[in-house]
């Protein structure tokens, strides 16, 4: 298991592309990328977030996040625990 940390993506996951995050080669879903604040992937709380979230789901690693002060807390609060 590998764990990678980043932060402040604000919904822009371009730094996670293979050409920037080349360490992901050989990773699996048991390996984790933790966004430490200001994830922004659930900004709208509706279908407009789907493309980015689907792209993250297709990545070879599992993405986790800790919410930061730049989040849509209304959208996050509607998610199941």
C-alpha cells in the first residue's frame, strides 16, 4: 500500500494526470491519494461534478479527501455518512 498526499486541488485534478503524477504507474485501488483540504470535487453537488469524479474513479488509485475551507458544505452535507 502506498499513500500520496496533496492539497488545494479546488476541483482541478490536472496535477494527477500521468505526465505529472508518474508515480501512479503500477498503483492499484489499495493505494491512496489523500487531498488534504480544498478538494473541490463536489463543488456543484449535481451532475456538473460527474465528469471529474468519474475521471478520478478511473484512476488506478483510490482518492480520499479531507474537506477544507473552500468546499460546498451544503453539497457535502447531503451525502450519506
